[in-house]
C-alpha cells in the first residue's frame, strides 16, 4: 500500500475537521456523487481496523481499511492553497471518478 498525503492537505483536514494530533481519520471509497455515479474518497473520524494501513501526516493518523486499499493504493492527496483545490491523483487508475 502506497499513499501520500501532502503536509498542505493534512493541514487542511486538521483545520476543516478541528482535528488534534493523534486523531484518526478513515479514508474510504465513496460510491456515487451528485451527477457522477462514480467514485470519490470519503472521510470519517473513527478508529482503524486491526489490519488497516496507517499513515501519519501533520500529527493526524490517516488510515485505509483493507477493503478500500484497491482505490487508494498509489494515490496522492494534495492541496493547492492558492486556488483552494484539494486533488486526488492516482497514476494506477486512469480516471479516479470512474475506475475500471
């Protein structure tokens, strides 16, 4: 499992979700969305399963449970403050909205 969360993206999550160092954030496959019918990354504050992949960024423990690793493996989550844009890029998946 290979997941990258930039410092800027982690800091955005901390600010937006009022997170503290040591808090856990689950990243998971979210199916559907307004008009897309595709996939996106869901976010929830909860504890990981025993065999979850855990990554620390800016003091927050982001994790992906095994059933969601197929989508997030290889992904980079980054944030561009200049244009206020959070991006999800995965070179293993050509189209992260509609993976095949």
